[in-house]
C-alpha cells in the first residue's frame, strides 16, 4: 500500500489485482516450502498463492526476461530449517544476472537482498540448491555461455546479520551448454556432494566435491538419445534392506525418463545378487560406471526406464520428503515421480508393490485445442497438489481430493497474458476490465462475488477470453451506451472487428457480480457462444437452438470438417473458470468487420453516447494516417479525418462528445469538432499544433471541461485548454508539469469536484512507474490552474516495463472516496488499484 498527503488530503493506493502469465521457458517456476509459487513474468519475479489463486506481488529489479527461480530452502530441504522465519528466493535472467530475495513468512513482506556478482556472460538457465546446515547452503547455476557456477550461501542468524554469497568454483562445459542440474549429499557420507548436470550433449555428467566446492568430473552416463532436460536427486533410500542409495531421475527430449541408482560399492544389493545375463527381467538393473568420492567408491546403475510420454519430457521431480515422526525432524523419501511433457500431460509414476516395476498411476492434462504442452511440473510441499506451466503462459493445478484412492481434480490458479499488454478498457458500468495483448488474446478480468464474499473485498479472476486471434492485438474500445456488452478490437491487420457478448457470458457475469449486472435483458440475446475458425481469425456464433443439434452430431463428422475446429460447448460458469474452460468455452461471436484502413490498426476509441467509434492505423503518410469514424449499429464509415503525417498513437472523445483529440508520432496533436445532426456526422479541424519535442504517446480529457493533457517521450506532460470565447475555437497551453524521470506513455484524468474543477491525473511512464497528480482550477480566471504531485506509487506496486495504458473505472468519482484504476504494460501484466482520497 502507498500513502501520501497533499493540501491536507490523504491519498492511499492499494493493489487489488495482478493478472500475468508465466514466461514460456523451462525451469521458470519454483514451489517453495512457504506454500508460495515463484515464477518469471517478463522482467519481474511473480509470486502467487495457490490457495487463493491470486498473484501477491511482482518483484522488480531484473532488466531482462527472468528465466529461472529457486527457493532456498527448497521443499526437499524444508525439514532441515522448519523453524526458519525467513525464506530466500534466487532468480536468474537472460542477461546473466542472479538476484536474491528475502521473504518474511510471518510479516509476509519481501526484500531485495543483493545482486550476485556477475559470473555468467549470457542467459542463466537453471538453478539447483542444497541446505548443508540450518544457515549454510550451496547452490549451482548454469548459463548458455557454457559455464556452471557453484556458490556458497550463508544465511543470517542474528537480527543485524546479512546474507553472504561467495563463488566457490566455476566449471566450463565447452560448446554444448548445460540446461539441467541437481545437487545431493552422497549416501552415508556427510562430507561429499554430487552434482549432476545434463544438456545438449545427451549425456549426464556427475561431479563430486565438498562443502567448499572443488568439484571434479567423476563419470558420465550415456543412455538418452537427445538433449537432457531435467534432473532430480532423491533423498537417501534403503532398497531391499540394503545400504542407503540415492536415486537420480532424468528426462530427455527423446521422450523417455530414466532412474539411476548411486550406491556404495559392495552394498548388499550388489554382493548378494550378482549380475547375470540370463537373469535379465523387467526389474533388473544395468551396471554403470564406478566413481570415487573421497575415500568412498560408488556404483552407478540404471534402475528403470519409464516410457509413456509422446513428446519431449521437460521436467521430472521426486515427491517432496514426508515427515516420519510427529516433530518432523526425520523424513523419508516417497517413491513417486512427477513428469511433465509437451504432449500436454503430467504423469505420476510409482513402483508396483509386488514386482517393483515403475508404472504410471496418474495422468492429468490439458485437453484444450489451443494448448501446446507443458514446460514444467511441480509438487506442492505436501505432495497433495501438482502444478504445471504451459506453452501458453498458463498455470494448471490439480489437487488430490480422493480419500481412499487418488482422485486428481483441476483447481483455479492465477492467469494472465504471456506477452505485452497493449490496451485496456473498463466495461460500461465498471463490472470488469477488458485487455488485449500481443499474445493474440482478449481477456476479461472481474471480481468474483459470492455469498461468502459479501461485505468483504471479492477476489479478481479471469472470467472470459472473448477473442483468441491469429494476429497480435494492439487496441480495444468498449462500446458505451444502452444495450448488450460490445467491443471493437484492432490487431496487426487492416480490419477492426466487432464482438458482442453471448448469453453464456451474460449469465456468467451475473454469477460473478452476484446478480448485479448492468444489462437487464439477457433473454433477448439468442447467441449462446462462439466457435473458432480453423485459421484462428473469425469467431462464428453458436445459436441457442443449435446447441442440441450440435450435441447430437456425430463426432467423426465434426472432425472431418476443415472449416472449423470441433465445436465448442459454451458454458455458464458458476465459479471462476480454469484454463481449459477459458481457452475454449468463453469466446464471443464476431458480429462485424470494419474495412478501410491501409495498414495495421493502432488505436481505437468510442464516444460516450455509444454512437461513434474512431480508429487509426500505423502510417507514414497523410493519406494513411487519417482517422476513420464508424457509426455504431450500421457500422458504416461516416468520416475520414486527415491531419497527421505519421501514426496517430491515441484518440479520445471529449466527455460531451463535441471534440475528438488525436496525438501522433509526428509530435503534434489535433482537435476536431464533431457535430451530430440526425443521421449526419459533421467534423472540422479546429487546430493542429506541434506540442512536444518527441513522439506524443498519450492524451486524456478533463471530465468536467474542455481541458486535456498530452504526454510525450520528451518526459513532459502539458495541459491545454480550448478557448470557446470566439467564434473559431482555439487551443492554448495552460501549463506544463515538471519533467518526469522517463518518457510519459499513459495518461488518465479523473474528475473529483466539478465546481472547483478538481481531479486526479494518473501518469504512467516507460520505466513502469505510476504517479498521481492533483489538478484543479484553470476555468475561472480567479482560480489559476494548479498541479501538485499527490502520490508516487511504490515500485513493488508498479510495472517493470512500459505502462501502455491507464484507465479509471469511472470518469467522475461522484460522492465516492474510493476509485479503481486499471493499468497494463509491457511486462505482460494487468493491474487494478484502489485509490482512496480522504
């Protein structure tokens, strides 16, 4: 929460919601013993709580995409430090930077501890960690520069102690980088540690060292036929009543999983059961190399080969240790492995009790036609939930709800865009936020109220995905006025597309807002949902009377059709949806296409009466840079406004719809007078001025009068006013706000008091930061215009990349002291804040 005071008025801001997808890389997610999941969200580290399905925060600091995260202690080591109040998180990014974060489990607060000295010259790709003692750990990192770094971390014990990290060793692996790591203590040996590495040479390499590093290459394991993608050591296990062994599980792009056993040479399992070819069976092992660690000799053998996945197996992980005693001091290793693959499935493998043969006992997956597989799978610390992250930036969570047998059911998790979010818009009555992104989707986020949340703040969720497109989507405008929910979107194509809410969404929205939707007559809507075309461009309506016919149709007939992907079944959601429902069953039908522009769409807006839509496209000439006006309903082009010579970056109608403001890459703004007489739309250019020294990215009207603000790459915000005192209106600059620290990329003006012309101007910048300015006066000569900084958002609340759009849920606060502000940015995030003025 942020707080500030101006002129005796307190301004507070609180984050209500973060929507973000997961970076689409392996090793990006880590589920810690604190119960929180860390993941990379563009240049930030996102943290979410699986129990509430809410993203709690994003940690700013990295300057490049976050590739990997690792909790210290990990869930595997949690029993060693079960009383620790502070947990630590490592994050590595594409520019070779590693950062350490501290999480206070009681206060629930985060702190940036340090940035580790740069050893890696290129992208950090993987971490593995091991707690040696309660406050001393060792971890390894690997990079695409072909190096492995081994680090010692000393955690603070006293209040004033600081965390210390030192590099113990740097290993070079040559021209074929390592992409998988795992650390473990060797069985019956407290001094020696084994490091397993795997990568592009299709081999697993074992290194042995001590607590202070000094790792030397011990042996290599050859079996996989393609890149090694994941490695994980188990805790020591007693097999067949013999000496302790540790098991290493490996997965590869050859679609197989292998289990390797590392045991002391001369253990009972080898001395009593000599290897003979004639005894080969399904459970027999294949002896591998011997290696030395200190004074001990170890034998490696192939324990099992697991075949079941049909595509690359990106991750394997042993079940987290379970407590063997009531105090949790002693733990044992359950013989259970979780694997995740690009074949859209996760599998749980266990050995049969009688034969000992490893078999797949559970398979869960994403059956959506838009899914393209999983990059990783993770156990919950207690092993009762499993989490996957997929190619579409999505999370998928299953919980074991069975009592006597395993029964895994999908559960809600956070969701969001996995590419830059370009535009947002509030619904007519502020029930939901609509966002569009370069991930080629349009998404609806809304608070989900139910009987349990009455009187409390309802959690936000993604409740629909109206558009899944084949082009990056750049802009969106909600159609205002009476009637059904509609929006227009513009993508990297020359066509604007109009969408109308189907009956299934209207009923879902009623459940989400608890029977308080602004649209009173959903029974008038005959379209139940929409189908996606084979090319992913047009979404065809599904009519209510056709649903029964579709359900009776033979499946083979549907699959043979080249026109559409198999029919969706629109559903009315009575609880927040999971990813499979969102991706396929919440589409809106496309009602119209608007042809006219010569290049890709760039900006859209709708007037406040819901009568006109204005659009612009990318341009490098006057003819192409014209603004088109479209009549809502007939969707005819009713005007073409020429003024600029380069792309019009933002357009907005004044709040009485009498003017249209446009700003452009040519550093100028234009104001057009819009006159509506019957069915005719007349427009004329009032002024065109060069306003800034660089590109103008943003503009916003004062809700109470004909003042407006412009924001530019030159780091300035200027306030302008239209002078109507003469027959020909003119525009004059009123003031300029003090220079900002970075380019101004987003503006949104909120009205608070009409009589004093008081309002709040929200300013978003290229560095992701947001500021609120108190603005007032300027209409009456006796009350000059005044602008004062009201609040600078805490960086932990803000975006970590360019703020693309800011939008207040209402233009005028009325009597309310709390307002909602939505923002979107280049960090793939949609954020909603509550701003209170006391």
